[in-house]
């Protein structure tokens, strides 16, 4: 397996940390930075080939991708232990090179398709929790990666957190009346922002909002909240 054959290894290239600095800039500021310093583009392995900085600066979609990629690699570069990016470490998670290349390809496609840069940040955290900490399997990584694209880009994550908090409240209380109150809130919670994801369980017999029984957060959704959304590196 060649170390620089995919996204998983390109993150280790010298100078890539400067790309992560673009995450919090506006599109206009990114365009100005690229126009004044073409080396920024050269640090993005899959954009640099055959593309001039001036052309990128003039395309909103390219600027958006660069910013989202910067958000994705941020959590990876913040990891104090980056040995998990070594080829032999990656092979411990997924030894099939074709599958690994497919994961790389779909990761790039997902980053490009996300409407909000925060989703790319969550994907970066998920990447670390999968390939460094082995909390998630490769299959779970794929399921969540696509779910991030399927949820509502602005309220999807916050709605998932609402389901998580209600789930915890229901399970923590021993008071029947209080439990019913939380269950009612859960039943009436609009699940349309998450309806096509793999992170909630829909009510049996329908997929419309406000169905009796409502939607509930599933085990993968709980795992995602606890180990990515609300997880903080020590």
C-alpha cells in the first residue's frame, strides 16, 4: 500500500497544517489568501494537480470545498498521537486496499456535498474516533458519514441532541409522571430533519411528523453523540 495513495495519508504531508487555518475564514478571505499564496493550494493533494490558484479563487464551489476540507483535517491535526495515520495502523482497521480507496473517495465526495462546514468538522472527529481510537467500525463510519449528508444541514445535529437528551431524561427518572412528560415531548418532536438518516428509529407504520410513538434515537445515534458531538479531547 503506497502511503500517499489516498486522503488517509495525504494529511501527513508537510505544510498541510496551514490549510487547516482556513477553516474559520470567509470565502472572500480564502480567495484572497489563495491569490496571494499559491502554496496553499499545493498543500491540498487532490486539488493541486493541474489547477491554478487564480481559477480556484474564482469558483465559489472550490472555495467552499477548501474550507470544509480545512474543517475536516482540523480534528485530525489536533490529535497528539498521529501514528494512527501510518499505513500499517490503517491496515489494522481495513486491510482491503480497494475498500480503503473507496472510503477515501466517498469521504471526499461527502465533504464536498455537505452544506455546512460544521458537518465536515464532525466527520473529522469521527475519522479520529474510528481510525485512532477504534470506537467506531468502518461500517459505522460509512453509515454516519452518509447520514450527515442526509440530515437537515442546519438543525439536524441539534435535533439529534434533543432526542439524546430526552432519551437520557426518560431513562434517568424514576417518576412515572415525569417520564410520561418526556415521552410526550419525544413523541411530538419533529423528526423530519433526521428522517432519512441511520441515527434514529422511526415509528412503525409511518414516516410523518408527530406520529403516535414518535421517533427515538437509536444506538448508533447515541454512540455518535457521546463519542463525536459531545466528546472532548482530554
